[in-house]
């Protein structure tokens, strides 16, 4: 049996209310909708906090990079210090962004589990 036929049989077995809910859940959100969902969840304050730190460290990386390339830096020690500061800030931004993407994927997995729960409940009735 093909996947489309199975989906059609499952959809026909649901009540009207379950069909509406399944249609709402079956919508695959775009990246921007997934980002917005991260700011609407129960952990939105953590997401806001991490986003603030992303911008702070991005600003720090830009500032350290500009100081690294500035002609006013005289010694090698200063140049290496600004380079290490820029690299550190870029790594922190990268790690925070990886956390953010993992959070978005966690939300997508929760959405899929809800779809499965709805399908199983429809089959059991």
C-alpha cells in the first residue's frame, strides 16, 4: 500500500474535529515560522536571553576584528590578543546558534510526535 493511500485511509477514519487538527499540524512551517515558534514556546525567555548574548558576542567579534586589523596595534602580543578575542567571540556566537537550531529541531520533533499521537488515537477509535 502506498503512503498516499494510507494517509487517505487514516484521514477518512478521523472525525471532522480531528481532520482540522491534523490539517493544522501537517503544515510544514518555513524557517522563519520555526524561528518565531522558538520565541513563542514555554522557554521563550531562554531564547531571548541567548539571542541577546549572540548580538553581544557578535559585536565583540567585530570590535576585536577591527582592533586586530587596525594599524594602531604595535606589538605582536596585542595583535595575537585581539585575534584570540575575535576567535573566542565567533566561537561563542557559533555555539549559541547551534543551540538555537537544536531548539528549533526539537520543536519540529514534538510536532511530529503530536501528529503520530493523533493518528494513533484516530486508529484506536
